C-alpha cells in the first residue's frame, strides 16, 4: 500500500485529491471545525469512494459524487 497523502484543507485541487484516490492512495485532510483540528480520511475501495469524518462515514458511488462532497466540505482549493 502506498503512503497516504496528508494535506491541509484547501492545499490541493479536487483533481489532485481524486487523482491520489484513483491511484489507490488514502488522503488525510486536516481541517478545523468549531475551533478544533480534525482529520478526515478520503479513500477508494473498488469503485466506491469513502469520506471518514470524526462523526460519520460518507459513501459515494461515483467520482462525481466524491467531487461534490470534497467541494461542499471545503477540502480542496478553488483552483
């Protein structure tokens, strides 16, 4: 298994994050919520994408759904 990519929210584009997932890498996104730092793990298993937050596991069936989640949650840069 390859090394996970660890980034701060907003440091990478959606394309970079999805590219890492499609290469089989996990992506750990450090983000701040209510004044505390949290880590969110993005991963892909087969054709399903997952977003593991401290409180919930999101499951996405397509790259388009995962892209929307990443954009909605502010994990990627605007570029």
